């Protein structure tokens, strides 16, 4: 076999081995893309429905602001469940393997989403309707709590050094694709008559998730376990309680990831609160859905690009540049909505979604995974990530309460996002740079673990 003259990754020493690793990395990236598309199609179909429909059909009539807050509260309960999903599925992922655990999270999300589409409304069963909605939303949260972390860990472990940022970023591109699909499927729903939309039209997006589920399931079932994990399993070098071991061996990394995960507040706020706020000032829902579609379509391509740059120049500079850019632009975004300046909304939203937010969002699948040793990687990333995401889930509720239905009072919403990004920058400044660290040395004491 022919030796490669200059291979930076000591694990890849031959042309054949390099080609094999690239095939596995590409397959893992595809599975991550499809899994992310399904998970966040389901997740953001709910966010869109919570903004436009659920306050009208699952809660008693009354003050529309109160009903919207209640609707966003059901959106937020999934974020309460996410840390529990991260602990449970993170434990399984570090004990029995990444692949089978990711199949479980995929099926759980798909089933819960389909069942939401079958729920009776408040007029039919009274308070049982929001109770059932909360239960199924909790199941969605359990699944989402481990999906991105597991897909990111698996893909990063399958990727050769020098491309460990690029391949995991396709999980984020899948999320953007899922948001695009969720927005597209709601366009005809938003165009329906109000009576049709509230009676049966809103259910179609939830039932449609079965199509994505079948494709994603077939691809994910064909994956193999990453070799770096199999080596630990074969040598009986796995830990019995990954969560507890992670807290003992990687406390700094856990808090670094927790702080950096606050970068997700930007997207959550824009996708949920931003839509409801825009509708409240008279901007058509269809317009805001097109705004979301444009930004996320472009982000499908820009996120791998930014991840590629992080393989060249490091995780930290790209991540921090993106976070700070989002902080500045979010004030312009909400001002544009408050003045119903449609062209400016399109421009600024796209600059954030496909630009600054994509810069930070594309980096974290690799960077967060790289901070942990293989034995606790799934648990460490999943649980740390959920700290910021848990807070993100309730920011639309907080923003709605603080803005109080006053179009000109957008300042509190922007400052919530800005405060969250400051925490993300602190975490990024604290965390180690990992883009050149060999896979078997990630999380070892010399590279930052105790």
C-alpha cells in the first residue's frame, strides 16, 4: 500500500485508510443532516404552531397576550425535559454506543410529533387538551436533549483531523433544512381561512414529519459505531456512570460548554418570539416565514463553510466573531420589525441567520465534542449544551411578558439576546482550542482535563 508523504493525522497512514475514513465521515455527516432535519422540522413546526395557532385552540378564550404566553409556556416545557433526555440518552450513548441511541431519539421525536397532530382541541376535551400537548412536548424535549450532541459526537469521531469541524457542521445544516421545511409546510396553512387553519389545517405539518422520519431512520440504521468508541468498548475502558465521571474529570469543560450554549438563544428568539412579535405589529405571518426560509436556505451552505474555516484558523475566533456579530445585529432586527420595514427585516435576518449566527452555530458540534474524552463525550456535550438551551426555551415567554404587546417596547427582547451572547463569549474565551488535537488525545489531561 502506498504511504502518503504528508498526513497530519497519525491515525490515517495510507491512501486506502484515508478513503475509508472519508467514506465513513461522509455517511455520518449525511445521517446527521437528515436527523437534524427531522428533529428540528418537528421542533420548529411546534414553535411556529405555538406562535400562530396553539393560543387559539388549546387554551380558553380571553386575553390574547395571556394565551400567547401560555402557548409559549408549552413550547418551553420541552426545554425542561431536554436536560433529562441529555442525561438519559447521554448515558446510553456512552455505555451502549452512539448509533443505537441516536436511532431511539429519532423515533421518539417522530412519534411524539405525529401524535400532536392527532390531539383534540380545548373545545372538545377542555383542559385535557393542553395537558396532552404538554406530555407530547415533553417527549419531544427528551429526544432533542440528546440528538444534536450524539450526532455531533459520532460525526466528529468519524472525521479525520483537519476536517473535524467541517463534517459535524452538517448536523447544523440539517437543522436549517428542518426549519426551512417547517416554514414551507406552514405557508399554505397560514394562507388558509382562519376556520380551516384552526380546525384541521394546522395538523398537516405534524403528520408530514413521517416522511422525513422514514428516510432518516433508514440512513441512521446503516451507520457503524465510531472506531474510537469501539476501541474503548473492546478494552472494557468505558465508565459505569458517564455523567458522574464527566463531572469529576471534566468540570471546566462542562461549564465552558454550558456558557457557550447560550449562543442558541439568538435563533430560538428569532424563530418563535420574532414571529409572534411581527404578527402583533401587523406584518403577515407568511412574510416572516419567507424571511426565515431565505436565511436558513443560505445557512445550509454557509455553515459548512464557516466550519471549514474553523479547521484552518481555529474554533475560537470564528465562534466569537459570530456571537458578537449577532449581538449587534439583533437590535437592528427588532427595530426593523417594530417599524414594519420589510426589506430591512429580510436583510438583517439573513445576515444573522446565514452569517453571524451560522458562524457560531456551525462551530459548536465539533468544538463542544472535542473538549471531552471519548468515554464521557456524549454525556458531557449533551448535558452541557442543554444549560443554555434550557434558558433559551423560556426566553420567548420572557420576551412576550416584558414587551407586553407594545410594538415600540422591543428593547427588552434585544437585551435578552445580547446578555446571552455575552455569556457565550466568556465560555469561548475560557475553553481550549482543539482543532489540531489528535482524536485520541482529546479530553486528556494534557489538553485540558483534570
